[in-house]
């Protein structure tokens, strides 16, 4: 299997219309925006894209739509996480069938399986396809269930297509350990940061990043990524501080804040689906006022 390099991965939100259905016309414009503004790859629909509020059929349609829209210009990574192993396997097989470049899967939703069953979960997903397979580690989101270095080593032993880990834990000790231990066995193993704290991640050895904030500030995200790719970390300090401050503002209401921030930039993608709560106009006004204080956003694209 040839090595798949994800690079700077944009993770698009999912636009909904007033009837709470997927707005495919708007989704097409959003994908075009990401293509024009620095994405090396797309991963969808991730949690920023409200994957857990979409039916499996909607997820399949979104993936097919995206692959057709992108037309091979950049890779599309399919997110195949689900609560059941068999459901994830079916999403993975569909992704391979329709032309995804790779797949990514988190630990099972809701359940907290013991290590042996978590290994089996990932083995079944990865062995169902020949695509590069990334395990997504986000214990804060997933009830404390985590990918460990031991698990990663066992996946390398069992899966020739196990490409790496996408890590959102901000557990730097784990990140250093997994990249050190696993690369001794598989030198092509990749560690990707699951959020935009790129300087620390890059210094550890991360080769890519999943960047939800690219929907808000793609220029500063790209600038930071390019600096870190050339290991000029000191030059990226200002951009990293901007991104860290922006994340603190946007993370408060999760997807609602992310969509609200995109709205302030002229890219309204509608409200999140229930059970996520939409932002009220007063909350949105407060968010817009905070974002107006970010000098770096004045150089970012407005609208589509």
C-alpha cells in the first residue's frame, strides 16, 4: 500500500435548511470554498459536520456528493464511526466503493468496550477495506475510551492498511509515546493532530492536522500549517496564538458556535440539528463582537 499523506485536512460543517434537511446546494458551495482556500484533503462528515445527527443513508449521500463535487482534485477521507462494529464496516465498504481515499473511525459511540473488543472493532473495520485506515482518539468526547500505544501496535501487527492515529486528546505524553513506539515497527505510521494546536503537535512529529476552524479562518490555518511543515515553529507563534484564542471563543457552544462564526464571515450554513441548541440572536451578537476584535480575521475571505 502506498503511503497516503493527508496534510492539512479541512472538516466541513453540514449545512441544513429550515426544514432541517441537508442543503446540498449550500454544501456544494462550502466544498468549493474549502477547495479554494487551502485544503489538502477533506474529512467528512466529522463531528464538526454533525455526523452523529445524520442517518447512515445521509452520510452515504454526503460522501458521494462530496466525491463527485471534488472530482479527484484532493483526497476525501470518509468518517465511518458508529455505535456498532457492523455499521462502521458497512460505511467503510461504501466509502471504498464510491472512491474515498481513506477512512477514519473513532471508538464505538455510547459503548465502552474492554481493550480486546476495542481491538476487534478496529480490526473488523480496517480489514473490510484496502483503504488507508486511521483510528481517531478523542477520549473527552468518547466517554474516556481511548486509543493507546499498545492498541496501535496491535493494529500495526494485524492490519497492513493501518495508516495512523488522529489525536484530539492533547495528551502530549501519549502522542510522543505512540509516535516513538509504533514507528519502530512501521516507519510509515502517521500521527495527525485532531485540532489546530500545530506547533506542539508538529514538534512531536505530527504530519497533518484535522482543522475545523478552517471554515472560519482558512488563511491563518494554512499559514500556521505551512510554517510547522517546514519546522520554523518560532515563526508560527503569532498564528498559533490567534488560532488558540479563536478556538476558545468558538468552542463554547460547539457546532452552534462554529456555524455562528462562519455566519459572521458571510458563510451561513444554517443552524445545527436537534438535540444541539441553536444560538440565540443575543448570543450570536456577543460572538460576532468577540470575533470582530481578531485583527487576523480582517484578512480572511468573506462570503463564498
